[in-house]
C-alpha cells in the first residue's frame, strides 16, 4: 500500500465547499464552538454520533499541538417543535407529558446528556464554556438590541424578527439565494412575517409582549420560562443563544464552528446573519458539519420514533465505547447506517483489540517507543479531513505487524489519545486471576469431565457473576475477564 504523508490537518469547510489546510486565527490556539443538545428528551445515539465526531476533532487538534478552547451550549429553553418559529415549545410539551416543570425537564436531561457523553469518552467543556441558554438571557437581549439599533429587526404580534432581506449574504452557507429559499419554503404559517426566511429573535409569551391574563389565557398553557425584555415578556428565539454565547466565550471571529448537516440551511444560516449583522466580521472561519446516523436509510430521529438510546445499547450488550468504535468506522461526512449486527461487530472488534493489546509488553519509554513509520501513516489519515475509517485500518495493520510489542503498546497509547477508546486499561495489562476464581473454575472443569452438567452450569454462572468467563477447548480451559 502506498501512503501519502499529510503533514498539515486538512478539513472540509462547508462555507467554502472545499478541503482547506487548517490554520488558526491566533498563534497555536484554536477556538471552537459546537451546537449542543436541546435538553427536552434524552439524546439518542444519532445525536451522539455528532458529539463523538467533534470530540475526535478536538482531540486531533490537541494532538497537532494546538490548545483548544471549546465552547458548547445547552439549549434549555425556547426550542420550538418545528425548525421555524412555529409550533409548541419542546420543553413545555415534555413537562406536560411527564408531569414536571420545564426547569426540571431541562435539568434531568442535561444531566443524562453529560453522563452519556462521559460514557462515550467525550471530553465535554467545563462550565462556563459548557453554557446554558437560560443563564445568558441578558447577553441575548443585548445582541437583539444591537440588531435593532442597526435596523435589522421588526416587530409583529408574536415577537421581534430578523429581516433576512437586509442581510446581503443570507444563504451563503447553504448555497441558496434568498429568493430560492423563499420559493422553497413551506406554506407560511405566519402571514405577518416580511419574508418566509425571517426568524424570531424574541418570542412573546402572549401577543405583543403583554403579561399573562387569567381572563383570556388558559392557565394550563402558561409559559414556565419567560423573561422581561425591552419588548415585553417572552423568551429568546433559538438561534440567538449560539451567537450571543460564542461571542462571549470565544470572541468573533473564532476558528471552527461544528454542527450537524441539518443545521446548515436554517440554524447556522441564521447564526451567521445575526452575528455578522451585529459585529460586521465573520462568525467563524471553518464550518465542520457531520452527517447523520440512519436506520434503514432514514435519519435516526425522535420524531420518526426510530431511535435508540445509550441504555438500549447497554441492555443489548453493546458498550458505549463499542458504539464509539462503530462511529469511527465511517467518515463523518458520510451517512452511517445503524444495525444491531454492525454494533455487535464493533463490540467484537473492540474486544479483540483489547485482548491482543493485553498480551503486549509495556514500553520502556512511552515517547521513544512510538513507531514513527506507523505513526505517520495513522496521523496522515486523520489529517486528511479526519479519515477515521482509514485510520482504524492502519491501526489494525500495525496491531498485526511484527514490530516489537513494546512499540505496539506505545504507538496505540498515543493513537488512543485521539480515538478515545480508553485502551490504556488494556494495553499490556495482564490480569491476575483471583484464587477463588481459579478454584471455582477447577471445580467446574471436574464437573464437566464427569458430565455433571447442572453443577458445571451453576459454577459457570458463579464465574460470570464474578466477572469471568471460561472458554473450554477439548483438553484445557482458559479463564478470561469479562470486559467492562
Ligand atoms: P438537537 O438536540 O435536535 O439540536 O440535535 C443535536 C445534534 O445532533 C445536532 O447537531 C444534530 O445535527 C445532531 N443529530 C440529530 N439527529 C442526528 C442523527 N440521526 N445522526 C447524527 N446527528 C444527528
Ligand atoms: Zn447553534
């Protein structure tokens, strides 16, 4: 096989629609913003594909010597059911269905998101860089005021809107001109809007920003998350938080903006419009968008009810890190179809990798023992727009090669800083078999040889409960720790 060695990280930039050599705006530091979860429900494994992709990107940037300031928002308010500004508030809907307050719903699912992300080996930013929309209402109001001062807004009965016809570059990211966007827009639900692509910056709780009125408003539909503003009582439109918080924590422009491909035509287009209109400089230099996880070729989504959570995987014997391995098996700009067979194959591959790496010896010097030839091949693939499937291919070639095992250990440890599969726990880690486990195994072997199957089965179960499995092969047996 012939490898070309890439020395610079190249990334596909959705904004220029080309693969560009990456260079940060300032020295060796990279400022990166990722659109985070909407915490009205548990994130599914489709959502987590995106978060794993961005985690690999962040780890790779760190490997390349950059110090990364990573900011991610938690959308805990005002995200409506449709991508437009119509429909019911997702948080309120979940609150009603689950008999909790909207605030409780947001808290519950934020915690679950953070727990699941950790299990998947995702290194999330710490607060304040992991930032909630509800903690930044003042910043969002200020941004809207600035847009108002500059003449980009107008008021209608249900809120303050951004006038997209006043922003010349509207549609640049998705490659659609305003007229095309308008022609393609679905039947417009809000006739007061000046252009179909206009979007809400501030939504009123009640018409024209008035307060709740028990004589005309139904108590059961009363908003639970609302704030005073110069325009009246309401809540921010869902694109505003990203513009306001990225500006606060990263400045503008920053280096890399990540999101899912579904964010290109609406959410990111609108973020750009707000931020550039407000501050007259670009929002971000590189736009990295990850493709969908699909089921039977359809996007995995809550609305199609074709989704699985991390717990569904765990309950079917697929570890979170095996799922991470599965994600890495596809390029982030390609759709990836989820099946239980494919997930199981990833679990088996990961188990095999762990078992093989257990048999190696520890490096004498972790840095010097890294095999430079293999190392270049591996990182060359990752520098090629994060080609993780090719990098995994190189990994297996290295693992099966005949270089000394201390080199394999050192090299794989280095690679795992980017892969994030937690292989340190396994590489060159032989496990001492506890005395009681040895005794139960020998009793089971005896029962088996005496064809006392009931006892043999019961003892096998005992071993399983202790976290060990017993593999029989004719005249001998092997004890293996079950991998957690
Ligand atoms: P949401 O909470 O709906 O805003 O989604 C969070 C992130 O998950 C967004 O970046 C979406 O693009 C992404 N996402 C949603 N569904 C999928 C999917 N089936 N596969 C990959 N990413 C997804
Ligand atoms: Zn965003």
